[in-house]
């Protein structure tokens, strides 16, 4: 091989040309394309998923199936926060107009199971009491009070949905929360938590706005197998409290305790800031629990010397000798030392006051109100069913605590300068129309809880639902409803039975509860009208049928109104009603 050939680097063939180096501009362009391609692909996939998978991001509000002009809280909403649960708790189905009326006055109530009215049916919620008061003092406005309380959730959930709430143009927001901060979904001590702490939770919640992330989440869930369904399987065994409690020994002042306090303050401040920026008044209630009659929960750590149980015993001794100040301090100490964190510690009320002051919110003295209405100023079994959920009287008191500062707020005052239409508190409490059936439903729910951990030691648990035998029809219907059967059907079945037995007034009371639950639907009012007629209350029946007929005119309603007019010798009114009936059902020979 010649030197020339070797110099050309070959064995005799032509030399390969050396590629020209890329210019700096082209290198930048190629790098940019390489980096942007996956981003563009991700955005393309996200766009396609948004078009094809409308509910993929679990929207906060959805169309009400039976009334497309209304919105309700998404029944699947809690799936955002329950990372390993097939059947998480659901919010109330309370409708509000998709397009807020010009004269609309809209309030949202945020919170946990106490906001949701647990363990009572929906009519016990403090938000419905507030709604009745507002409808009285704002007669010219279309009042909507929408309850967004969901059991076993905490401030993470409220911070997650607050922008969606603001988008619905509320005139005010009420917030009562704090008891679920440790064991509620994504809480520091919950079984439904994420590794990595608060920053990971906030990132997780933000990522759920993306359909791609939700698709990955569902895919991972399918690969791992079906999510647990311990909440749905609660009917005979574990309570929701048992299911949610992961860390069952959170000592006052330890790292988990401090992280819970910080989590509560950070999320509450975020909610308050967002509402303040939007110009929406926020009313935040202090939290209260059963101090006098709820012993520390059943774990060994509470029995340690100087622990929660010893403090509780000292408080009871102080109360017995008439030292209410020492008793109150002792009961508060017992609650705060209880390592099972199903009751908000006293420190949370200081957080609520700080946040309210820093962000222009209204502090609502719920705890102080409960104390004023309790023997020796110590809330106990007269106002609480168990550890944190109020009695029916307690829920009325919770409503009053919110109503008073709300009525004094400019957002109401500028619409209703005079409060002369306001009725007495007892009237509002009575017109919740809670019947013995409703109270028995709550009693069965509480009895089920009381025989499970943490109220009793794990080795002393009993299956209340598996052993209880109902005493009569009402008790049987209440027992079934406490296990998840339809409350509405229970009310209808009991009312039908009472009518058949000649107890029309009792039947009417059940129907009144259904009317209050669904005021915009005619059917409960029609049933109420018939029951009141049977009970001899012609004036009440006339009102019920008139309202039902205004909602949905029917020949039957108009005919009933005509007959009642005839009975009171009002021929002109009878003629109008019978003419309407004939127009609505021209071929109805019996009616004519």
C-alpha cells in the first residue's frame, strides 16, 4: 500500500467525506425538538383524554341527573382523597342552580361528618337550619345553602376544592372542621395517607387535575388488584373509625402531632386566603367535643401513669366536689392527652382564631356556645351522642352559633336591614321535622360504633348489627336505614303503615320530613296533602296541594283543591280549580 493510500486512510478506494459539524443554531434547534417532543406528546394525550374522558379528573360538581338545570356535588368526589378505597363516603345530594339567579344568595358549608349531620338523616344538618333562617330574612332572594360535608375527610379536602367552590359564586362560606385532621383521608395518622409528608400530598392533589395522571393512577390500581372496600363492608364488622386509624398512638407534642397542627393551619390559611382574594366572606367555627362524658379511647398508652385516663379520673373527681374550673381544665387535658386523635386538640381553636384574624374571616364561637349551654360549662352527653357528633339539640345549637354572626354580617345586612321576619330558635328546631324514626336511625348508628374500637378494647368488640333484633316496624325500618337502606323508603313505608292504622297525623309528620328534604319536588307535598286531609287539617292540606300544583300542575292536584274549595263553600275557587283540572285531563270522565 502506498504512502498516499495510507494517508487517505483507505486501501485504495476513495476517501469518505467528513460530515460538516452542525452549526450552533441547528444544535440548539435539535436539542429543543428532542426536549419538547415528549412535552408535546404529553399535552396531545392530555387533550385527547379531556375530550374522551370528561369525568376523569373527578370534578367537584356534576349535573343533577333528574334536573339538568341544577348541579350537585359529585358522588365520586371523595375518591380524590381516598387512595385505596373502593367505596369512599359521599357528599350530600343537595342541588343548586347551574346558573346563579340574579337574586340568588348562595352559601356553601364545608367540613367533615359533623357538617354532614352524622349520624342523623339529612334534615338534621346545621346547614338546613341556616337555610330556613335565611329564607325568612331574605324573602325576595333565591336562597341556596349547599352542604359539602364529607365523613372522614379533613382540611386537605377543603383546600383541594375551594377554587371550585369560589367558581360557583358563593355569597358566603361556612366552615366547621378539625376533628378528622389526623385520621381523615391523607391525614398524618390515616391509613389513607401518602408517604413523604405534606408536600407530597399537595403535589398529588395538584396532579389529579391531569387526566394523564388519573389514567396512570387507575392503571396502577388495576395492576395491584381491586381497592379495599372495608368502608363498604362495614355492615357487620369494622367501623369507619377502625378503618381510617393508622397511627393509633399520636402523643401530644410528638412529631406526628406537630405535623397535624401544621397541616391544619396551612390548609385553613390557604382556604381563607383564596376566599379573601375572591371577596367571599368566610365564617370559621371553633371546634368542640364531648369532654365530660367521653372517656379516653381504649388503648394501653392512655392508661399510663399521668396519662389521659388518669387526667379524666381527676377531672371527674373535681366535678363531683363542685370545682367546675378544675374539672373543665382536667377534662380538656384528658382530651388533649388522648393518643387516639379522633377529637381535635384545644390547640386547633387557637389556630382557627389566628387564621380568622390574619385573613379577615369571621370567628364563630361554637365551642364557647356549647360551653354556655352545658352543665357547669363542660360539654357532655346532653349535647353530644359520642365523642364529637352533636345530638339533635346540639346540631340546632351549632346552627345558631353560625346564624348569629352571619345575620350580623354585611353580606346579609345590606340585603335585609330589618330582622322582623326572624322566628324563634325553637321554631326552626321543631320544623326540621325530625321524627322518632330519624332519632332511632341515629341511635342504631351510635350503638354500632359504641361496641367497636376505639370505644372499647379490640378484644371486647361486639357485632351490634349482627345480633340486634328490632322491636317493631318503626325500629326495623330505622335499623335497616342505619345499615344503608333508603331513608326515603323507610319514611314512606312508616307513613303508609300509620295511615292504614288511622294515625294520619303521625304519617303527615313523616311526609313533612320528606318535603323539607326535597322542597322543589311535588310528590312529597301531594302525599302530605292527602295525609293532612285524613287528619282533618284542611288548611294544611290546601297549602300542600297548592304548592305541589305550583311546582307541577296536575289534574289530581287541581281536583283535590277544587273539592276542598267546595267543602268550604268557595264556589268561585272551586270552579277555577275544576276548570284547570278539566284542561289538564280533558278525557277524565270521573273528574268531570
